[in-house]
């Protein structure tokens, strides 16, 4: 896999959530810069190194 898309939404309790489209990946953070870092970390944890997404997009 070379590309993965995330749906980013504001959380009702504050901060943001990111849910991957077509994969079981979910993360949350207080701000968008930290959400980006959390999403990258979640992708690294979810996939083997040889199948890791090289492009992560926010929807």
C-alpha cells in the first residue's frame, strides 16, 4: 500500500479525531499538528515496514 486516506473531524469533547478509510486505524489528538504525528505513528504500528503507506492524506 502506498497511500492511505484519513477522515478528520473535530471531536465533541474538543480536539480532533482521524479515522482511516478502508483500514482499522483510529487516533485522536488535541491539535492538528499532533493529530498528523499520531496518524503517522498509527500507520507505522498497523502495517509491516514493507507495506507501510508512503502518502497519508486528510479528507
